[in-house]
């Protein structure tokens, strides 16, 4: 596993409910407690996956701190972030569920972007 988290990131282990890809956002799953599933724009996000896996794998999810994510569009450092319909980070709107903020600029979708995960599930203020 390539380390995509900062030195002080807090990652928790969950069981995958589907095939999941690192650097994408996940939510709490529906099958049993402790499982994670892909997330979408209307979901409260748990965190960013720090590794990839398939159904039944135990996967680390970054729930606080620095982690690389996949950008769904261009983002600017310091911008509050939410999740698009495929689990990528994008700039948050006023009513969005915020997952954290960008630590660097990226200019294109599907680029890796360092973010700081915090305030997951809270609307932008």
C-alpha cells in the first residue's frame, strides 16, 4: 500500500461492502455495522479511503487529518470540500455536506489533491 496520508492522520478500519478504490470518499454501509460503501453527493461522508479493496476486505478510512483524494474538478487551496456523485472531492456549496478543505490547488478533474479531512457530515457555514 502506498502511503497517501500525513503523519498524524487518523484512519479507522472498516469492512468493504463493495469494490472500493483508494482516494475516494466512503460512507457507512447498510449491510452490517462497520461496513463502508461508495458515497454520493447527498450522503454524509465518513472519510477518504487510504487503500483499495473488494467486498469483505478490511480497509483504512481517513476520518481526520491529511490525505490524498481524487478531485472531481479544479479546486483551490483553502476551499471547503464536499463530494460529487462518484465520491471525488469538489468545492462545497452552501448546503453541501463538508468533508474538509483543500491543502493545495489542482486544475483538472481526476488529479490527486491533498486535503485535510474534518467536519465530516456538517453543512458548510
